[in-house]
C-alpha cells in the first residue's frame, strides 16, 4: 500500500455492518468470511477504505455498541484468524480498514462492571461513576436518548447505588478520572493496531469526563486525554488514524483536532442536515452559512462527511424551527421520528428521486472532507421503520433477486433481520446483480463518479471558496489545490435554472467538464452564464491553456479516460467505436473553437 501519512485526506470510506453484508457460513448472519468474498465488489466500486461497525463480544442490546469484551470477536461474525485474514485481503486491494471503538462506555454485562457492582472495595469499582444522591449531580448534562431514558443515572439493585450513563441505561460510562481506565483503553487500541488495522472511529468522545456545573461535554480533560492517546500511538505506529465522533457545532468539533495533535479526522455533523434543508428549500444559504461557521483546521487534519449512516438522521445540531421543517419534509411516516432524528435511509428520504440522489452525491463528493458511503446506498436501498430503534436501516445487503437477496443460503427465518420486501425497495427490484447489468443504474453512476473524484487531489485536499451567483438556488464553489482549480455548480431546484457566475479572476481559462472532457466557452470579462436542468450539476476543471491545440489534446485525453471508465462499467461491446466517436466529436469542437478565435 502507498505510504502516504495523509492517506485519509483522499479516502472514500465505505461503512458497513459485518452482520449485514454477506453470510459466508450459511447461518443467516453476515461474517468476516463473507466480507472477504465481497472485497472484489468493493474494490470495483472504487472505495479505498472500509469502516466496520462494532463486531466485538456483546449482548447486542444496542447492536454491538454495548461491548462486553474489547478483545474478543462475536462468534457469529467469525474468529480472530478470520479478522486478520480480512485485513490482509483488504490491504492487498489497497483498501484501508477503520474499526469502531466504543471508549465512552461498556455493556453492563462486561466483567469489569459485574465485578464493580459486586463489591465497593473492588479495583473495578472505580472503573465506573457511582453516587448515592443523583438528584443534584450533573444536572446540566442533556439526555441523549430522550425517547427511552429519563435520566443519566440508573439504579443498580446489586450495589445499591446509582451509576452514570450518557446513552442507554445498560451502558454504564467508564470513569476516565481513573488513570487505570485510561491506560487500559490505550492497551485496547494497541491490541487492535497490532492486528493491522489502519485506525479507529472513536465513538462518543465528547462525553468521557464529567464535571459538576458543566454539561459534561467537550471538557478540557477530554482533550488532554486525546493528546496523550495520540502521542502514545504516534510513537509506536505510522500512518494510523483517529476519527472523532463528536456531534457538536463546528467550532466545538474543531477542538478535537487540537493543533493537529489530537484526532486526525472528525465528522462534520451540522453540514449533513443542511444539505437536506438546502435541497427542500431550493436554497444554497443553509449550506453556505454552516460552512461559514466552520473554522479552518490544521493542515494534517480532515473532515469526514456523509449523507446517511447507521443511525437516525440526527437533528441535534439544528434550531427548533429547522428541526420542525426537517420533520415536515422528510418524516411523513408516523414511525420515522426517533430521538431527535429521522430513521430513514437515503433513498426513502427523498422518495427515490434519481436526480436528487445524484445531486446529493455530487455535493458529498465535492465538499471539503472525505466522503462516507453507507452500505447499500450505492444501490438506493430502502429501509423498514417497523423493525424498531434504528434497525430499519441495518437490513441485509441486497445482492440478487434470488432467495434471501443472495445474502445467505440459510432458511429465511434464520436471517438476523427481515429483508426489505416492499414493491419499491424490495430486493427483487433493487440489487447488485441487476444494477451491474444496467449501464444507467445508480451503482454504475456511483462507480463512474468515484473514479473521477479519485483523479483530482483538490477534492480531498483543496481549499473551498464559494462563487457569487445571480441565483441563490445554485450552490457554486471552487476547490483549489496546487495546480488544480475545480469549479462545482449544483442546482438545488426541481426546476430548470439560469445562473451568472462571477469568474473574472479566471479570465481566459477554459472550463472543461470532468465527466466527458467537454470544453465549454472561455471565461471572459462578463459574468459566466450557465443553464441547469432540474437538480443538475457541473464539475469543471478551469484549464490554463494558450493554444487551441493544447485544449484539443487535453480534452481528447480526458474524454478517452472517461469513455474507458464508462464502457468498462457497461461492457466492452463497442468500446473502441465509442472512444473514437468521442475523440472525433471533441476534436471537431476544438477545431471550431480554433477557427472562431482566429476569425
């Protein structure tokens, strides 16, 4: 694998559940053997990093986020030997591996907690936070799971005391004021790094410490611990990554980068709902405003951005009016609301609108940060809100239209969760096999645009500057890095739109569209005029060229690459013919441009 210490800046991350991807042993539950079998699919998709959701020993009251043993793999998913083989096979395909690590809390079934509750004299007692009088302690801390918890304190009938928890009551928080806990969790990270993984998503990092009189979030002690963790890892390992899961406002999240000496990456949670707001309001303002509130980050750090993931579409980082708007637009189903969010996958959120799906991914792939794709969203998979909690977005991957969606050879009743079977999103209609055979499918569209994104460093490493337009429905921005200048323009409206762009600083440059290598008219002194079909977008490279011949040569080369990608996806039939036709068309356009200039 390429030895690039900043590899995560160019990462395209694919998030998946081991249990949900492919069953290699025939017991109805996905496993590491099955995941290994499907690595070629992920390599063909074009992703270069896999993020695994929890696969540790667990009673599974919270889908694995309630860990009962940090060093053991849940037997349903395989063995440590299977896991290490998976990491090796992923690396052979130039795919990095991030794993989930829940460092804030354990399961109440963990041996630490079981020992702690049995004796107040046990050393494990100080692994957790206890009190006799919870009424007046940490009152300012918000309750995160409002639909299921009424307090952050839970009564333990065995020890006759209350223990502290920020999430479910069966997930007691660890006591990070105890230095033994801090060392123990460092040892856990070291243990998994020795298996070859490339980094960790650190779950719920804002809540590690508690202090009276505060909201118990983003405390200085948390940042001191993360700095210590980072120093320890950097001494022993090269190019490993810490990704902070901190659902906070941008200025608070930025503190998790430190001075480039805490976490390498962090999620940009507030951006995600505002992308959906911009789409429904047909207005670029929500996106521009939240990015305006986002501070600069250290050069060795990176945002992680996403449209959907394994949880509800969280609406914590919005105002009450914005939350009401999002509920009215995206949560029409009475069971769609959960906590402060919406438990739908991406495609059902927008009623399977293909143009909207493409537009949303255009924004995802071109905004600052490393994009994350949730498994199945490359197909437009649906969900099942009747499964309860957030399990409706965690159903089996849909590989074929055959029995069990090609996910497992087990009896259907054995599957860990029911398949999606409704007429719109059912596996007979939406599956990998069918979309591979359809050149215009969403899957093939995703392959093509992932391949284009990977060709330009500016997408992962470039600066962001919004371009003034005459139309607020058009979201337009520049991404610049070294000698690359990319112009992205997105139409957030469901109607056709015109726009004039202020591009005077790029006078005499030629916009070349990145998908087909087509050259647009040269930029001059006047505002640059573009027209958009509904939910359309453009990706341009602003070319520095002085002679039309250079334009033609560059365009032909780019177009040949684009055609190669397109025909590789749809089959080899007629490949050379299509390539020659595209080259002839672009040469003709360039010659016409040359004659026009000379005339």
